[in-house]
């Protein structure tokens, strides 16, 4: 990469701002991908390169790119046409926490070698924990939160969530017609490892008949009664939305909880599959599991997510120029604010009982 010319000719007050505040910025996307990542990258590059006179590079495949010094230059051409594209042009990966801990000095060395003034990692819970680790070790970091799960406590919403809910809602609408034709119970599994936000919102939006979430272990007797009452009332089908992390109350139903993967994430054994077997036996009605899986994360982001992602990117660059390191962007009401990374990773935003109660009354 060419260096920033220190002897640029000063032509106007705006130019003065560019010359004296120009930065070298490294961006990366890490963890599970999420619609809107490209919109953040594009926004960072536009604000930084076009408005601030900065230089931006993107590390390939998340933290791995920083640890291996694998990067590409991001100029305005590089981000042309990516606003509506799902995934991430930089690639993503998960890194085991111990690898990153061992790699802190290497990361610092690469930041120094490249002359970077700030790293902007875009990621979820795991990425933000890693960002905090690097920030505590002295690296200048400005984080941007992402996750379709919407479970980061310090921001009202994360981009990707609206897209996932929209995709899940459309699927639920479609599933209703086939469920009705065959008088079936469909148990639709949506993403949500620790929290049931996608299940709750898509279930409400599509008018599902029951929603089960990780925050509130379900009672299989109650669930059976709820679905059974529908059929007794003459209805010909039922849709149950299950967040992938939902579990029965201990001791109420045989249930395989799965195990953990190498990153320490739960590897589920399939709540929809297990519920469909149980409900079919108990109700004497055909039941089928439908797993929406990664379709919720793929494809173009909704307009809402594009706007939120763009605003996060813009504010991340501004925070970097103010020297507000060790923080991340967050949405509070309609404002974007900066919150310490430490706060961001303290707790997860779970579905509160009141929100579940609101949904339950209309299901
Ligand atoms: O954290 C986001 C998420 O989409 C979870 O809802 C889901 O459990 C997980 O990622 C799946 O990730 P992977 O890409 O490792 O299958």
C-alpha cells in the first residue's frame, strides 16, 4: 500500500482537515456472516476514503487475516455495487479464543508494520470479546456489532436481525398453506442459540400458533394442549416456531441437547425434529420439522438493515477520528452512540417475560 503523503498541498479548509486527520484503517468481518456486513464495509470506505482522505485495508477471513497479515486494499472501486449484496466481500471465519490469545503479539506486530491507526472489527459476541482482548492489550479498536440473533445487550438492534425475521416470516407464511392442505403440525426451527428474538418476532409477524424460546424452557404438556385445542376447535393445521436453542423443562420430555463444537458453541441435536416426534405421538396428527437454517443469513439485506449498517460504518470512522478506541457503535432509540467494548460483552439481551407474554396473547 502506498503511504499517506505527509506533504500534501493544502488548498482549502476541508483539505486541511483531510491532510491532518488522515488515518490508516484496517477492517475485518468475523464470526457467522450476516446480511449488512458489506453495507458497513462500503460505508467505512466511503466515509474514510472519500470524506476523510484515509486509507483503508480489509483483512481476509476475520481475525485470521490480521494474524496472518492477509489483506487487500479497499478503495471506492473495491466497494462498488456491494450495498445490497449478502455475505461479506472480506470473508469471515471463527477463531478459537486460545489462538487469538496466543496471537496478540503477532497481531500487534502486523498493525505496527502496516502503520494502522485503528482496527474496525465487525462481528457478534465472540468477535467483540476478541476485540476487547486486543483493545485491553493496547491496540486501537472501534467495534461494530452484528448478529442476526439480535442478542447484544447494549444496542437496541443489530443489523441482520430484520432480514432474518423477514426471511423467517415469509417462510412461515408459505408453510401455513402446505400445513393446512395436509392437516399437519409444522415445527419450524429458526436461528437463536441463546435467545429467541427471531422466533418471537417471526412468530408474531406470521401469526404462528406457538413459539418456544431458549429463555423459557417449554412444558411439553402445555404445548401439546395448546396445539390440540386448535384441532379440537376445528382448525386443520398448526405452526410452532422453535428457536434452535429452545429446550423442554428438565425432566418433562426425553431430549438430546447435543454437545459443543471446537469454538465452544453449542451444537444442537435439533429441537424441531425432537418436538415433531413427540407432538405426533401425543396428538395423533402428522408433524414435520422444518429447519430454516442458514437461509436466514443469506442474500440481500432489507432496507432497514442497509441503513443501520451504513450508519454504524459512518459512526465507526468518526469515532476512530475522535480517538474513541475500545468502544463500539450501538443504536439507542434512533441515535447511534459509542459504548465501551467491556459493557458490550457483559450480558446477552434475552427475551424478557413481558415481551413473551405480549406475543403469547396473539399466537
Ligand atoms: O450467531 C449467529 C448464528 O446465526 C446463530 O443463530 C447460529 O446458531 C449460528 O450463527 C450458526 O453458525 P454456523 O455458521 O457456525 O453454523
